[in-house]
């Protein structure tokens, strides 16, 4: 065979590696305390309570805060509408 036993060559290669000290340089980083993001506030159009802008429903009165579109024609529904004023379709109920 050319080169001898391949397993022996692997072990020879490993034996010839000289372990040296591992030097890890630490890069100083400026640390700042984590600040919570300011939450955008909104007002519920039904009861006037202050609510977080990301809420879909008012926690005080349960009114819808995000515009909802009609499931049939796609027009934007007002929060108090039970039927679509464009096509007359009933407002789709959300699964509980």
C-alpha cells in the first residue's frame, strides 16, 4: 500500500500537534441598561379609557379597537356595526 496504514497516519498527525495556550482577547463592550420601549397609548372610542395601542379590544368595556373588514365584501366595518352597511352581511363572529 502507498503511504502505509491510514489509521496510523491519522494518529501520527494528531501526535505531532503541539497544544499551545489558547489566547482569547476580550473586547470591551459598552453596556447600557435595557429600557422598556415606551408603549403607545390610545383612547377607546366607546368608553374613553386609556388603552395600549396594540390592543384589539378595550379591557374596560370590550369594544373592538382595530378596524375589522366584512368577511363578504371586504369593506371596513365600524366597531358598533352588527351588519355591513355596504352589503348587509352579518358581522362574522370570532371563535372563542
